C-alpha cells in the first residue's frame, strides 16, 4: 500500500480564441461551448483546482488574455493554473496579478530553462507548473512541443531534471498517445518517473472513468491527475456534458488515500 497522499483531481480546459475546445492525440479539435459555463460548473462542484491553457496564444504570438482571466477568476472560487505563450517574468506577473495562482510553461522553456529560474526567483517555485508532452515511439517516450507538432531531441529524464533544477514547483506529464482517447492513464510512463523527483508529478492524458484515477493512484506514487474529456464529453457519441466527480466519489478517494 502506498503512503498517504493528498489527492488532487484537476479538470483541464483548452481554449482557442476564448472558445472551449477538445481534441484527441492533440489533433482534430472540436468546439465544446462557453468557457464561463464550464468554469462555473467546476467551481460549483468544488473542483480541487482548474487548468486553463490557451492553444492559440503561441500561434498568434500573444499572451493569455488577461481580461478573460480576470473575468473568470472573479466568478469562481478555486485555484487556477493558466498557460499561453508565457515568455518572460513580466508575462508571468501579469497573469498572477490577473487572478492565476500558478502559471503553466511548456514550449517557451525548450532550450530556455533559464525562463523557469527567472520566474521562480520572482514569484516562487510554488507558482510554476511546467508541462511536458510525450509520445511513446519505439518503446521510448519522446518529447514534443508546440501543441505536439515539433520533436525535442532530449531524453525525458534529462529534460525533467533540468526543469526541476531550474525551479519548477510541479510538472504535468501529458501522454499525447493517450490524450482524448479515454484509454486510461499510461501507468508505465508514470512508473518511470515516480521516484525521480521531490516535486509533484501530475498525470494527464487518457482518463476514462473514476476507476482510471483509482488505477493510477493504486499503481503509482502520484497523487494528482488532470483530465479533460471525462469532465466534458459523455457517451459513445461524445456529447458535450460538463461535469465533475460527486462529493461521494471525492470522499471515497480521500478515505482511501489520505
């Protein structure tokens, strides 16, 4: 039995020009609806945290919309992690001052780990989440960035070590191969990294049900997981239905692991 954990189940929202979208394996994104409706539901259902990532920010060479963030943060009561083309300490400060509790870095730290340390020195490592997106290719986990379009030729553990040593507070390790598939979390991926670092590793990609989280927490030392499809799409036809686990289900996780 694993040692006691502080469990976190985190809905993740992807937006494109302020529209909530969802894809599969980082491709074929479809429109899901109004982001404000979704964040209100997650807030009302007492979601542990919320992640909001702006897919179009880097493509359009702009920062996550601070006016949008201010409006979102004024309406909900939970910690928000926000990502979208953060390239400087000033960018990070703007988002923190607009209502984000944590900022999310990904493509902008490729061959630029100093960005992590620069921001960490200003706002603290507890406010920095770094996303790492990987695909399983030929038995190895390969790193990709720019919304999964570009390959980064560095070993996964080397990349993660540099992220940690630069001052990140958490890492979201996302399986592109499993993302949006509802095939369950890639347990083997998280087993490879569970003993390597002192900061939290958050699983992401593939959750299909409440049992997916049980499987993850039973079989790894991880205590946090992010998911999107399971909290936004319902049934074989994947109709849009914004949801979150019930209080009974969350209590079950607390009683089992905490």
